[in-house]
C-alpha cells in the first residue's frame, strides 16, 4: 500500500478503535448506575444536534473573542519584540514584568477586569490577549536577536539602513521563531477565550461563549451536552492551530529546512 | 586606489578586545595592487580579526592601518568579504541572494541584473539561479557567496577560510575557478586558510602567523607563474614550497602555547 494511503487510513483506524474502546469501557467496565458519567458517543452527537443553535452562537462568540485577543497579541507582541531586540539592557528591564503578566492567574485577573471594563467580549479579549502575549513576544524577540552575525556585517558593509537591516534581514530570519510562538499562541487562544468567558463572559442576550455554556451545562448536570461542548471547543482549537500551520507552510515551505522534502 | 600606493598597509598594528591581552600585535604588512596574500596560522591566532580590521568591522587598537590610502571604513564600496560559511539569505533564491547587496546599495535594476548574470556565469551557476540555498550543495553555496562578492566589483577581496568546510576535490576545483576569475577581474586578495597546499596554489605571498599575540613570523613569496593549473600541483617548485611552508607552520604551531 502506498505511504499516502496509509497516512490517511491509519488515523481513521485509530479513531475507530478509540470509539470502539469507548463503548467497551462504558458497557463492560463501568457499573450500570455510573454509566451516565461517560455518555456514549452517539448520545454526545445527539446532544450536539439538539443544541446546535446554542453551541453555534457560543462558538461564534468564543471564536470572536479568541481571534481578537490573538490578533491583538500578535500585533502588539511583534512591535514590542522589535523594541526588545534593540539591546540586552532593554530586554533585562522588560522581561521580569512580562513574566508578571504571564504568571498572574486568570482567576485573579477576571474580577479585576470585570470591574475595569465590565463582563463580556472586552474582558474575554483582554484575557485571551494576555494568555497569548508571552510566548509570542519571547519567541519573536529570540528570533530577532538570533540573526547570523556575518549577515549583519554584510548588511552594514552594504550601507544598509537600520530599517533595511530590520525588515530585510532580522524579520525574515526571525520568521521560523515567530511561527513557533504563533503555534503555541494559536492553541492557547481558544482555551484562553473559553476560560475568560467562564470567569468574565457575558451571560445576557445570547452573548455567552463556550465557557458560559460549560458552566450552564455542568450546573444542570447535562453530561452529553458538556461533552458536546468539549468536542466543539476542540474543533475550534483545531481550526486555530490548522490556520497557523497553513500560514507557516505558506511562509516557510520554499526555503526553511523544516519543510525540506525527504528522499523516499 | 592608485597603482603606486599599497592597497593595504599595516604599520605596527595591534588589536585588543577590552582588557584582554592583545589578539594581534606588531603587524606590519603591505599589499600591492593585484597581490594575492594568504594568511595561515594556528586557529585563534587572529586571522579573522585581521580581515575584520581591514573591512573596518572592528577598529584597530594601536599602530596605523590604511586601506586604499585611507583609514578602513565598513562602508568602503570597493571591498567585498567572503566568510567561511556561505552566509546566504535562505529565504531568497540564488539570483536574489547575489543581487541583495547591490539592492542595498541602490544599484539600478538593469545594472544589477547584468552584474548578477555575469557573476552567475563566472561561478557557473546560471542554471541554478532560481533555486533556494537549501537546494544546493556546500560547494555550490560557496560559489553563490563568491558570486555575491564579485557583483560588488571589488578592488579588495577578503576571504576567510571560504573553502574550509569543503572536501578536497571540491576545494581544488574552486581554487582553480577562483584563479580563473582573477585572470578576468583585477582585485587584491587576502585569503585566510588552514591548507598549505591551497595557500601555495593561490597566492603571490604567504604570511605565516603565530599566536598569543598574533604576529607575522614568516613571509614566503610564491614565485610560481600564473595561470596556475592542476599541473602546477605536480611541479617540483610547487611541492618544494608546500614542504617549506608546512615546516614553517609546524614550527609555529609547536612553539605556540595553545590556549586552554
Ligand atoms: N569580538 C571579540 N571579542 C573578544 N574576543 C574576540 C573577538 N573576536 C575574536 N576574539 C578573540 O580573538 C582571538 C582571535 O580570534 P580569530 O581572529 O577569530 O582567530 P582565527 O581566525 O585566527 O582563528 C581569539 O582568541 C578570540 O577569542
Ligand atoms: Mg577565523
């Protein structure tokens, strides 16, 4: 069988095996009176179908928050990284405070944000932003300062301006690092938006996101719906991560070693 | 640079980094136009540093250094540097890599194209112009790096162990190619190498350096006629010189206390 066919078939087989195992565990391992704790995959699908409109609007709200927070973090972290790449002194003075941002738990941040900007999209965006910011800024800065020393000399010998050095040399050579940060942030963004929504989201007028739904469903003890929410959250994460993998492929496939085709 | 005055003139030059002991000291060396000077010596003796001084990438700490009759300046337009690694921009094709320095110097597009075409054909890479560096072999990448230097139409070419990472056959081949290019373009070269055979094959003169601090202990003129061909390597005169320089180098390396 060709490698390509195998690479398609194997994940499908693994998925089928996993679902089979799920049923076996549910029916053979778990006692009958406990079975409600692990809803069957078909029950989860049914729950998803029944609550499709609700899940869809929650997903849209969460996706909006995640995208805005993520986009803002990308733009601002890039700008800050450019500044941080200027000198070790600048980095030494800023890094500890960036750590503070990263280390403050959302559960502490949420009530403060609610007081400052009110619950809802704004709070969710800010929480997502804060969660995405650190890995982005650290990776991009690292990339910007890792430029080949000899290339910098070559540019200086060609009388390149400071801007040319940054945008024609440092930024392109930082791209692989930037995309590493971007991949991490892309998986964090939907999680950040969901957690942010759970703590500081808006419940009113269909503005809730997946975090809010999670709270509702768990309060009502609706396990299939809870699992359905988890599945939808995963899908959203896949979309984010997939989009970044695609972007990185577009930007790097021509020249970066990580996309070097192997001789088969 | 007029023909009469030396292209590069070191007079008792010293170099130190901060408070550390000097890396170079008492360097006195004069390169006339169209000379090909090889620098050979134990690693860490300051050969790269010496090239960086000429390129104006690092200031001298003592003595006097004149390049084209003036203090060295990193923006000197008639100087080109080739590093040990190809030092290409991996996100640009071969052609764009060759043109990038000219682009930075605001050379008009048609002139840029003409210079790049000429350099590509000099290093025989015209057919690979649209490839990316990762698609090339080590020797091909090095040729791109040399082509890029040649587009600058340098009067002074500084090469820091450019073929050090290549296998011997590729290296011999590129040595011949470099001399062939030299027949068509007139530049003065400083060439750092670890290979005595390479130094003898290429140079008009070889400077043997010792370390701690780096200084020139021997200057060996190479009186082999150009053009030099693979047959040159078989001539007794060539082999005598290789033996002589090897012995000089060995005596230097033995007497040099190696830094930990
Ligand atoms: N920028 C620098 N700062 C401090 N020391 C340096 C610097 N560049 C080179 N050196 C020191 O100068 C010495 C000579 O280095 P180098 O010129 O690279 O030697 P070579 O090229 O002959 O191997 C080494 O001991 C090295 O550690
Ligand atoms: Mg060196």
